[in-house]
């Protein structure tokens, strides 16, 4: 009896000890800010020569493992901005984006339906403060717009911008100029930061106006809100891709059913990696004729589709069983096909 009581007591003590340790760990909230604010690593001691007792045999020294002592100058710790690089994004259909220093512009395609009123309405929806607005000359000047900086979250950057609609021959362009950039009331003159926050507002404007442009096109052509536009593009490696003007989750849901219409069957998929494995069997010439498209001339067999999330758009890249991306001609033909089957 006494042995069982002792075992029970010991078990209870161990259980209580474990619970206390778990509570202590779960109540430690410092880890949430250590990523951004803890600079204790800067106080780490320097490397020193290893002192060993006489007679101890150490491994043979090798230059490959020497750690040189280095000094650094300039900003360190949380003062160092390690934000990822930004680049102007081409989001609006048939548009071009240019950026240089504190100036940038979005050159709109000839068929773009966007008007100056769409720009001013977008700024209001973003709650961007407008200091001066001249609708007749299609120009506005903003008050201070705050940009949240992940690595320096307590020191926001504030910028004032001038935005105007301009004519470039037979095309229209939305021009943006960063008038001044500040942080904590101090004027920022760094070319890198000036370029960053010029591109920042360019991309914000492009993303917002793209949604307006899509809605305008759908309304003009009598399309339903779920209509997906498909464009034939090249990626950074100059390989053919299809860009779909719809978010990743919508594309992921609609692809399998749409592909069945053209002889493509999903055999395996991985949502987190954005990959679908399919088998393809050509459906015959009558199908392409019914869709009003050309035969993409894909060989029957297995393919892998890489689906990338581009915020409000998605991209598709088809890779054959030999790990070769399909040709530009095949990709272009598939683009026309998917334009039909995704909107059936």
C-alpha cells in the first residue's frame, strides 16, 4: 500500500512540475518582439583563441574553417533596413510601368477604360489625404501619406506626392512624383528610399485601378463578375506562362472542372506548393472547333502545372513529363482555350 502511495505522490509531483514549466513557457511573450527589437546579439563577445590544457591533441588546423575578424561601419541592428527590394509591377491590362528615382508613370493601353475620376475615387477609398485637387487639369497633390515599415515599425515613412494624367502621343499616362519623404520629421534624401516609396505608391495605384478596369470591362462586355481574363506572357526566365486575372484560390477551384472540357484530368495536387499533376488526352478536332480556338498540339501524356499566387492575379506554367516547359506557340493556343473553358 505504501509503495503505491509513494508512486502516486511521485507521479503527481512530476505532473505538477511539467504543468508549471509549460505555463512558464507559454507566458513568455518576449519572443514576439525579439525578431524586431532584441539587439542583444550585438553585445556578443568577440572570437578568442582557444586555450587548451597541455598535452591535449586538437584536430589539424584547416584554413577553410578560419573565421576572420571583421569590423563594420554604418547602420546596424534595427536601424538597418533589410526590407526586400521592390519593383514596379505591371498589373493593369496592356499597361506599362516606368520608374526612375522620385518619378514614375503608368502608361495605359489604348483600350483602357480608366478615367481621371477613377483615380480620385481610388485615393478617397484608400483614405489618402488630398491637399489640392484640380479636376480640370487632372492633377492632385496629396498631404502626408504614411507607409508602415515592418523593420522600423515605430518610425513610419511619410511621403507627399503629385499625381496627374498626361498625354503621350495617342496614349494616356498616370504620372506620379514623390515631392518629399520624411521620417520623424526629418527629410529623407537616400536615393534608395526615395525610389522605394515612389514605387510603393505606383504599385498601390496599379493594384486598385486594375480592379476598377476589370469591373469596367466586364460591365461593358456584359460579363459576369466571375469572368476570368487570360493573357499570354513570359516570366523572368523568358519562359511562356499564362496570367489569369483572378486570385489563386479562385483559379485553384475552377481549373480542374475547366480542364476536363479539353481532356485534362487532375491526378494529384498540392495546394500549398501550387502544383497540379494532370494527364492529357486530346479531345479531338471537333472540341477546338466548338470553342472557336486552335488545337494547342500537346502530346498525350502527363504534365505538371505550376500555379503561382500574384495577389489579385495568378500564373500557370505547363511542364511536360521531361521537365520541359511547353513552347510559346502551345502556350498561346492554350491561353485562348482557357479564356473559353474558364468562363463556361
